C-alpha cells in the first residue's frame, strides 16, 4: 500500500490511522500541483492510496474507511449499522462543512478575501455545533475512530487562520486530548519536520 501525502495536509489523517492500526505503508511525499503527481492522481490532490492490487483510491472518507476495514482489529470504525452511519455522518461533516467550506479556504493562498470572509462567517455555526457535541467527550463516537484522525487534522489548521479555537473551549480540550495520543503525536512530529524542511 502506498500513501501519497503532503506534510500537514488532510492526508495526515490516514497516517494517524495507519499508526493507530500499527500498519505499515509506503509514505510518499508529493506536491499536489506537480505535473508528475497528476500521473498518480489526475485530481492533483492528496491523499491518494494505491492499494496492493495497484488500484487507486481517492477521497479522505473512502480512504479512511478502507484503512479501518483493512485492519479491523484496530477498531477504527464501528461495525454495527448505526455506528457506521454515525461515522459517515461525521466524515461527511468534516469533509464538506469543515474541510472544504471553512478551513480549506482559509489556508488556500489563492482564495480571494471575499471567500475567506465567507468561510469565517460559515465557521461559527459549524463550530458551535461541533463544540456542543464534543462537550465532555474525548472522541466523536464511543471510542477513537478514523473520524477523529480527520477532525484533528483539519482543526490543526486553525492556527494559521483567523479562527481562534479558544472561543470553543470544548473543541480546544478535544484537540488537546487528541494531540496527546501517541499516534497523533508521532504523525504530527514527523509531518511538522517535513513541513519545516519545505518552508526552509
Ligand atoms: N475531496 C478530497 C479533497 C482533498 C483535498 O482537498 N486535499 C488538499 C490537501 S488537504 C489538496 O490536495 N489540495 C490541492 C488542490 O486541491 O489542488 C478528499 O476528501 O480527499
């Protein structure tokens, strides 16, 4: 299995999930906009997972659930119907409402100021809703799941945006708990080093 990633991008959710599962994969760092990478993923986006049979899987929600199903002993996704439905609810919310509508726009150097203003406005209600859910909880579902790996990865980006998570103490606490997990600390440490190397 090969995971194509960019440091601190949403692909880090898959790295965290692989570490949670104690699984190994070839981790290949790419610049999504590179022409050479378009031969792997014509969308020019990370993450991309090339599975052992050579087939390509894209989209965080699909890749994360694939990893969870490939390593079931790690319990990274509920197996019952209701649990899986809730997992998909969270993966959709994180992917569409937080990643693409809010944080993805705010970290995009090419997004115009009007788009960033719109993203900040949209953030309030979405983060209020998230805060109400994580109040008093350490994980989105009954236990750690791939949705937590994705959420933590996206919330990490807030530090370079006008969104101050201090306004939502329950979310700040959740992020603190997540960062203390060995899988998250390892993935973040490694990707921060790679990111700093890129910036230098
Ligand atoms: N719908 C995709 C979005 C992935 C995505 O937005 N990836 C970003 C990095 S976090 C990216 O590669 N951006 C480059 C681009 O979109 O051109 C998914 O859920 O996997």
